[in-house]
C-alpha cells in the first residue's frame, strides 16, 4: 500500500510547527517526543504504522480553528483522530502531517428530552451517550461493537453502524447537527436540534466523509425511548447456506428485526471459548435475531421467526426468557472480534455489503477463495443488512501472509461489487479500500466526488492519501473546454 511521498520541506520545519502548536495549545497538549508519539502510530488497521510528525490535543473549538488556520497558512497537512478504532486506516498518521487528537473533547453538553436529542463533544464515546440518558429510559441507537471505545466524532466521520442499525438506521439517520471547523479555520454549523435544514443536505455530505472535509467539534444526535420489550432468538443451522436463506426469508416476510446477525463455525467456536455465551458448537451457522416493541407485537413476531427458522431446517432454536439471557446471546457476538484475535496472531477485518439474496452464494465462494489463498476466514456479520465482516486470519511474522491476506480481502470486496453490492458498509474506505475504488466507480464518478472534497479543502490538506486512489490537484479537476479564449459561465467560481 503506497502513501503519497512525505514532503521533506514540512518535515524539515518540524520544530517551527511544534512551537506554533504549543503557542495555541499550551501545557501537555502537544506531543512531540518519539516514544510518546508511538501510541498514535496506527489505528485498528494495525497492519500499517507510521509515526505522526506531531500530535496536538486541543480542548476547545477555538483552538481547533487556530490550529487549522495556522496549518492552512503554512501548507501543513492534518490527520483528524478520534479514538483510533478505525478498521480502514482512516486515522493512520502521515510522516508530514499533524495528527489532531479529539480525545479531550469529552463532555456531554446538553440533554434535551423534550426534543429527544443530545448535544455532545466529538470525543465522547458512543456508549457514553446511552449511559448519559439511560436514567430516563432513553438510548442512542447506532451501536458499533466498538461502542465502549469509539468516539461519536469518529462515528460521524465513518457513518458507523451496528447491530441495531437494521431497524433504527446508521449514524446518518440519527445525526441532527454538527459544529465543524473547515480547513481554513472557519467555524460552521450544519443542522441543529430540528429535523431538517434548508438548502443542500450538507450534513449528509459530511457524514461518512472520513475526516476529509473538516473537523467536527460538536455533535447533536437523536435519542430514542427504550422499547417496552426486547427478546432475542438464537438459531443454529447445519449449513451457512441454510442460515443465509433464513435471513432472506425473515426480511422477505416483512419483519424488520432490531438486529439480525450471523456467525459461521470458526467465529462461533472462538466466541464461545472466549465468553461462554452458551452457543451450540455442532452448527455451521448461528443467527441471532432480536425483536423489540410492545410485548404483544414481540411475541407475535417471535413466533413467526421461529416458524421461518424451522422451515429452513434450524437444528437449534432458543428464545431468550430474560434480559440477562438476551444479553448473553449478544455477548458472544459483541466479543467476536477480540475472540478471533485469540485464535490468530493477526486478522484483517473486511467490510463489504451485498444484496441479502446473494448471502449463500457469497459465503460459498468465500470458502473457495480461502482455499486458493491458503488462509482461514471467520465470518461475523450484520446479516440483516447484508453487511459482511469476513475476518481473514494470518500471521504477519510469516513471509507473504500479509500480502496473501490483502489479496484475499481484495477478492472478497470485488465479489461484493460483482454480485451487486458495495465496497464498504460501515468501516469506510480509508487506505484499506482506497485502491479498490475503481472496481466500483468510474473515473468520472471519482472525479465528481473529488470535486466535493475540493469545494471544502482546495489545498487538500485534510487527511490526504485516504479514500481516493489518485491525488488530483483541485485545479486539474476543474479543467474546462475553453472556446475562443472565453470561459463558459465566467461568473461561476472554479477550483
Ligand atoms: C473491535 C472493533 C469493532 C468494531 N465494530 C464496528 C461496528 O460494529 N460498526 C462500525 O461501524 N464500526 C466498527 N468498528 C470500526 C470503528 O470503531 C468505527 O469506524 C468508529 O466510528 C471509529 O471511531 P473512532 O473515534 O475510533 O475514530 P478514528 O479511528 O480515530 O477515526 C476514524 C475516521 O474519522 C475521522 N475523525 C475522527 N474524529 C473526527 C472528528 N472529530 N472530525 C472529523 N473527522 C474525524 C478520522 O480522520 C478517520 O478518518 C469497530 C472497530 C473495532 C476495533
């Protein structure tokens, strides 16, 4: 994986940059010591590491604005960072860029039950929002498995999802507003407590923009009343295909579960060994289906799901009888990634989305690919959304295993696109899928996306080297056909 060559001029100016940052963020807010920088040398895509030029930890929006303004004036690049749990290398540092860590933005600013929303700083963890509103029976719905650690700012930047997003939507469907600082230091607000904003949907553009358009300094999210009842059904199947077909049948029957997750045999065994959730070990596929709402509705839907599972040959069928048991069903799923980390020195977690009907075909093809690449794969995924998370197991200390794992991952993502799906469901493109963007988008599509980037960040100082396979200068993207020396529509601003 190639990153843009670092600018030696910027690296030579390191002491000047560190001094300027110290003037803006005094005290312990600037990290320049090599040993201390090591804590920031990667995110959760640990296959790639790079020491940042320097790390700055601002405490307020004004400091973020002054940092960006200074860097903009001096042409210094910036990598925004939340909790560093990105699985696509979105917050991977650059040797010639300042990493801005948003961890000190950790305050809940306002809880407004009447308007059913909460305003928080971007470094607040996803789970902390639910914790802050739980006393009144509310919660924040998108629940990435990393929710104990990942920041809401990072969730906005990646449009994070989770188990409950099938019914309640991803971050983008639960985000009402942000305050953000543009690359030149200007502070802007998009959206607010209200449900819709005038003009273009800029909040939608910013959600999932992977730290490339601005730095989010405040987030307002929708909070929901906890459902009256929630029950989960645990279903085991003798084949992955039967499990995949059952998923399609549940959704096809018009049922929208709160969550519908699937694990294959290697993932079931790893999770069971780790958290002892009581999973059956003699099945090839395990489904966890949660239904929530009024008690009578949940009972009715549970009986329908049970009937569908029986029709698809479920060999194991258990309905949770208490909240503790429901949480135990989920405990294995939620801990599946670290559980797989116990059975392999390294793994790559892929993230592609496919039409649900293609699940059995894709799972079968993936097993064939595992043989071709001579590597193991464990599957844990949001089956209801068709969002796959194949975990490719490898040992980085063995020659060629990382390269083989990357090639296997790329083949899986190509397959996702081939069957009508997309390159990413929730983890973002980052550096991981950057070079696969042309598999999904034509050159014109990519250029159009880059034009949006250029409208926010004409100098391309924010998070360069991520998402787009080729770096275009913004001026090149604006090239026009000029006839007779006259620009068409000369009054339109160009970049
Ligand atoms: C074990 C594990 C399980 C996971 N499970 C899920 C899951 O179920 N669903 C899911 O969606 N993801 C999951 N993830 C991935 C990850 O947790 C999410 O992508 C999360 O949203 C990243 O948040 P973060 O605070 O760690 O951001 P970081 O990793 O620090 O950054 C991610 C991106 O956001 C940008 N960014 C961060 N903060 C800001 C800001 N304030 N302003 C502008 N840009 C910013 C960065 O530049 C980068 O591009 C998982 C990760 C792990 C390690």
